[in-house]
């Protein structure tokens, strides 16, 4: 008679993944956003892991969570384990005979800056399938299966970051609005258009160039910068233009600068890469074509 003893089981992988993300961010909310689940799901997974271990790993309070001593002792091993798992997943994906290249980008970048460049890249690299995901915040390239990301950020001088250009802003409008906008009180008489993500654009530019307005926050608000650009082209008002995103509209004459004075936002458009060992063989070529 064969013997089939019951073997001890480890904790669920999803619970360990939830703990690792929550411990790395020291936040159930941030972990939930990364793993695309609810904070409640993260909480339940962590409770399950704490139940399996028989000890609390987090202290909960009104301000959020913090790791217990036991949780702190675990996090380094968990980080390393999931880093290695991410490496294995990338290696497995890279076995595909037809390359799948995944790009994450800020919505404005994905809609206004990237398409023209991707058309050029596809023409030169026809054997690669490109996918683009628009995200409001940069993904963690050490874990997520993106091959690169393109966002506005502070340059950090690292070899994994390619600075494309400095982010400069200046007011722009349709040619039909230009005469009204250039009058002495033009900024007061023509509606200002605002992107909800870049709420500080108008105050930053006005302060930098010594202008004053009664209400610099008045005017229509848009959840997507591309929508605000289309409204500006349609003559709805003056938009604070991020020059690297609207270069084609400026060149074609569908938008024109109201004022020749621009100002830097302090950020740059940057391409962020995974570390060298995690890059696809095609990555350097793609980056070269994107940044040229």
C-alpha cells in the first residue's frame, strides 16, 4: 500500500504578492493601484498571510499602515523573490518568435507625441508589434512587463533614463483668436483653457514672465490635454502649450504662439528603461528612433 502523506502548503502566491507590494509602498492604496485591485482586496490578502504566519505584519492606524518588526525582516527577501520572478517572466516572454514591444506613456504623450514616431519605427522595424498603454503615473519597470515608459520627470542622470527634451510652455491659440489674444488685455477677454493634470501651468508662466491676471484659474477644464489642444485649435480660447507636444500643430499653423516668451516647467520628457539585463534586443534601436 502506497503512502501519500499530506504535504505542508505554503501561503497563496497572491497573498505574498499583495504583501510585497504593500510593504514596498507602505500603503495598501498604492499596492492596490499597482496590482489593479481594490485596497480591500490587498487588506484581505495581507490578513490571510498574517493568519498563515500567525503574526501581524502591519500595524493599521488612522493615517495608514506601517510595517511591524516581523514585516520589516521579511521585505528584503520578498523584494528579491519578486524581482527574480519578474526576470523569469520577461525571459519567458522574450522567447516569442514575433517581438511584442510594450510602451507605457502619459496620455498626452501617447496621443500627441508618440504616434508620428511609432509610424516611423514600424516602417523600419516591421517585425515588431508595438502596444501602447496610457497611464497617469509611471509604472515600475522592475516588475511590470513594459519595455520602456515615456513621461515628464526630473532627469536623474541614470543610464536607464534618456532625456528627449526640456518641457517648455507658452500660451497658444488658433490663428483666428490671435488678434484678440494679443490686445493689451487679451488674456482677460479670451477664455483660458486648462488641463486638469497641469493645473499649475498658467500661474507658472504668468509669474515667470511678470504678467498678472484677475483670475488665472478661470475658464474651461479638460481631463485630457489632447482635448484641450483640439479646443484651442477650434478657437475656444488660449491654451498653455507644452511645446514638445504641439510641435506639429505649430508647424502646420493650426496653433500659434500668443507670446514669444516661454518658460521651463523644471521637468523634461524622458524615456525610462528597465535595467540592461531586462531589456529586449530591439530596445536600443527603438530608443534611438524615438529620441532622434
